[in-house]
C-alpha cells in the first residue's frame, strides 16, 4: 500500500475553504522576515510569551469556553509553579488564574508581575495586564511592553496626549519604531492634529519594507480625517505595485479594499470596482473583496475602512501582527492581536486571526467561540460558519459537524466552499458516495476560470477511487492535471495508482519522480516513490528512497512498514523486523487490518516476489483498482493540500532585521 496523498497540514485559518479570509493564504510567494517586537524581555517573560502561543482566551467582554474552577494552590510557590506548569502544557487560562493567586499572596514580586503581565495580555485579560503594566512602567526589563500597553489603553479611552507620551520610547528596534510611529500618528489624529499625524508617517524612514505599511496607514489616517485625495494617493501607491504584496499581503489587500471604499463613498463606482479588481488580481478568491464588489455593484452605501481612531490603531497592530504570524513569530502576533482587540473588540479580521492561532494550538473549542463572534453582516461570517463545521469534526464532534455543514449547504446553496467543506467531512467519515455527490455540485457551481477547480476534480477522483470506481476516478485525476499540471499531490496519486495497478509503469514512475522534485521534503510522496520501486522489484533503489522518507517522517506506520518490507528483500532481516515493530507503535496508529498484516510478517517474514512477475502482470494488463492509500491523520477531513500560508516567509527570529525577498 502506498502513501499517495497525506492529509494537508492545517492552516491557521480555513484553507479548506476556497477564498477564506486570511489574506496571506491566498497569496503565493509572500516573503518577509520581521524581528520580534520586544528585544529586552527577561527570560521569565520570554517563557510566558512563548507558551502564550499555545492557547488563547477571548477578551474580557466576550463569552469564553466554560471550564471547571481551579483549586487553590495554597502557597506562593505552589501557585507560581502551577502557573508555569499550566503555561508549559498550553493552558494559558489556568496559568493566569494561578498567577492571580500568586499575586494575591505576594503582589510586590517583580519577576511574578513581569510573568503575569505577559500572560494576562496574551490571554486577552487586558484590564489585568494594564494594572500590572502601570506598576512596571519604569522597569528596565519590561518597560517597553508596559508602556505600549499603557499607550493602547490611553488610545482606547480617548486620552490621546497620554498615549503619545507613552509611545515616546527611546532606542526602538526597526519594527518597534514602525509600530510606535503609526500608533503615535493615530493618537495625533485623535487629538485633532491631523497634519502632525500625516507628517509623522512621512518622516518615518527606515528599512525598505516600511514602504507598504507607511502608505497603508497614511491612507487610513487621511480617510478617517476626511481627506479623500490624500487617502486615494496613498492607497494607489500600494495597489499599483503588486510586488509590494510580497512584503505584506494584508496591507496590499487592505489598501485595495480601502481605496475601493474611498472611491465608492465619493460616487466613483467604476474607480471603486477597479480598485477591488486590483486586489482580486493578486488574490482571486479573497472573500472580503468579493463581498465588497457585490455590494458596490448593487449600489449599497459603503462604510469607510476604519470608522475611528481606535479602529485604525487596531488595524496597525493587526497588519503588523499578520506579517509575523507564523512559527516563533506567532507568539508576538498573539500579543499584537490581543492589544488590537482591546481597541476593536468586534473586528471580524481579528476574531478570525485569533481563531486561526487557536486552531494551530488545537484549541478547537476556543477557535469555534471566536468564529461564533464574527458579526452576521460581515464578509467573514460565511467562512466562519464553514470553518466551525470543520473544527467541530477535528474536535471529535462528528455528528454535529456533519449536521452543521449540511445546514450550511442549505443556507448557502450557491457557495462552492460549502459543498467542499461538507465533502471533506463526508470523505473523512468514509461516506465516499455522498462526498462525490457534494463535489458534483461544487464542480457544477465552480467558475470555469476558478484557479482552484483542479482540486475539486482531484477530491472527487479520490472519492471515486475509494469506492473502487477507477473508470470514474482516473478521468478526474487527469482533468485535475490538465487544469494544473504541476500539482505534486495529484501527480503522486495518479502515478502511484498506475504503478500499483501495474499500468503505465514508466509514466506512473515519472509522475511520482516529478512530484518528489516539486516536494523534495515531503516524506509521504518520497514514500510513494520508494514503494513504487519496491512494486517494480527494484529493492535496492526502494530502500534508498524509503530511508529518506523515514528520516523526514519517522513515526508514520505505513512508511516504516514499507521500509521493513524493502529491508527484508535485500536480506536485512533484523532491520526489517525492527521497522515492522516500529510501525506498530507509530503515530498515527496503524489500522487493525494493517496491524494484523505487520504482526504476521513479524512471525513469518515475507515471501519473495520477483520483479519479473510484476512486469509480466503489467505486460498482460491484468490489474485491479488500487487499495486506498495510507493517510497522515486518520478520520480527518480531506482538505486541499495547498501551500502552507507564508511558506516562503522565513520565520521571525529574535534580533533579526526585517527583510524582503523578491
């Protein structure tokens, strides 16, 4: 059995849904590296910040998932240790509760206050974070974070002069300098000093990647200050240069959205639609722009991109947070988002971003709670509904998931994504006939020029193949490759299927090799190449490839099983048994049928099969449909295997200067 197609790694936001609302995921080739926001954190504060990325909680004014009350720790050391233990295990909510217990015992400990401040802020307990920040404002270790927090609180309250004073921080890093300049500009505008605010943006010089962020913020500042000509010029400087999207997809798409709104509010419908189309040219399935285009077409009244100074400052934090929202940078992004949410608690973009981080941390109930808060009239609402259905599945609420998505199909009968999401969970539940029916409807609804249409044929081909309907599956795989010839997962699936059925051996093997060339670090695709070579009796070559696959994906039971079989046929019997034993303890666990076969091999070994016999079968065209491939994660929706968001973006690292790559 080959590993033709593993399940896709999950995106922080709904990649399964074509046109979902995370701007980065629809952008190919986005490239930027940004430093961490805070370069002077204590070791304990860094621990708090790092573990904060593993779980979240909503802001103070929102409903949170229920959990049992925590017990009293009984002592300062017990509460502090319990807080640290909870952080290490990813339970930030429990950690902040234990920090509160510890602070009630010793409210003066600087180390305790530092750790608690970061935990409170990352947990969305903004008021508690502000209380401690006021005490730590002059603490050299964490003064920068404390003052930014106090400045955001002042902005929230409308005390703009106090905010300006807090943001006046000396010796900032490049990223800090950009953030502080933008937040200060919003405070200036809030205080009625519009010219000073706009001038501050113009005077903010630095790294080349400043350009798009400065232009976007200047446009927003001008728009909220009723200076449409200035706003138009700033936004146009972004949207006319698609290469800027490599630095920040969010700022680019935000500029297109905001420019369209400026034009629509000035009565320039054609110019508004042109601005939307400029954004869609870069991200064709970006739902908010599609939603806005429909509203402009219908002649509806269009709201400004931001309606207040607080919303504008929140957008500053959101856009910069999205730029670092991957890998280690996700911890700082979480802090940005929570600070932004203190300013704009109902922002659908922020709710979606927070849900995405919760999904990455497998805090699915929390993610669902964020999605449920997305306003009903938002462009993000429909995607949130569909993602709730997928998250319910991953949360092992499978019946609820299917009912939710069946309702979504009824609510959104013309939405391709609704049928795709339903097909995902039906396939994961091995209801392949029903999944194929849902995909039939999706293909019928999809536009001819939809860049993702190949995936619908690919998914339907899998549904047919699992039903042993190869006469229907094969044309779908070929159609997927016709629409998108360089899709490694389709090349892998079709190529392996042919080899497994002893058909088109040379062409099938070439397809798998092409897939490996496209995804040289994908252990599952390399496993397919190794297993195809094994099927052809080329055992030495098979060992070479399967050893590579195991190095990349060491715990997968199928890959270990395959390597054991190959070792057996090259005479490495002891190593073969070791790999079979490893397959029995791999993750995810082998299914019962696979376990039974492995145990039989451990007892009796393998019979030798000659390449000549396999070739003879191929020459005689005797073939049966292939067995279902092994999967990376059992019982999970078959989501599209598209690129991980920001995959081309180097991870944010401490003290690294931001840089763009063309």
